[in-house]
């Protein structure tokens, strides 16, 4: 299981958050507070995740800006469904239930991952994937889960008139 860790694990001033697998740091994610974008380091490779032309994309930092190795686009805002392309593998993203912000990730008719959270006062997103899914695919799906939850939090906060975007860590 991947878990977005606390900023305290990397020390002050790092500007990033650890991505943990069974308690060990496997990646770092430095998300923008204002835009749907992040700088991610996985196994020495720097990835850039961001929004471009209405879809969320992931590419190596050395790739041309218009390229994308990983993509996700929203299919229905009403149902909260998305479709992702992970280097040629289609993954359908759907909410687990009306009552939760977590998602299930389905490819070829079988569930390949599901989202969740750590619980507690400052819940952080988690992702549990089938064995063998490449780590960069898992981290992208974890980031997608984080972005979608952030959108939901912003929408519900706006609906209740507090204008906030949900707390952080």
C-alpha cells in the first residue's frame, strides 16, 4: 500500500512529502498549493505531473512539455468517473460509493487498485494496487486520488460558503 506521508518525515524546508510503501520512502512528491501540478522523484527519475488541455498528465522532466506518458481525464463530473491511460493501459476510475471520496481503478474488467485514506484528524490518501503494477503508475494514481479529493473538498467547502479548500498536514 502506498501512503502520502507527512511533511515532517522529510524534514523542514524540503518542500515535499514522502510517498511511503509499508513505511519506507519510495518517492517524494512536491505538490503545488495553487495548481494541479507536482514534481515527483521516483527511483532517481524526476517526473512532472500537471494539468494540460483539460487532462491530468505525467511525464519525465526531460520529455518535451507537450508529451505525456500518463494521462487522466474526467468522463463525468456528476458520477465522478475518470479514465486514465498508463502508458497504453486503460484504467477506468470510479467512486467506491456515494458516501466516500475514495476510488476504484479497473482495467480489463478487473480491479487493479483502490484508494483510501489514513483516517484520523488529518487523513492522507492511500492507494492499494495489485502486485506488479509499476511504481510510477501507482504514484500517478495516488496523485490523481489526491487531486480528485482536493476538487471535492473545494466544491463542498464552496457549497457551504466557507470558501476553503480543505486542510492539509
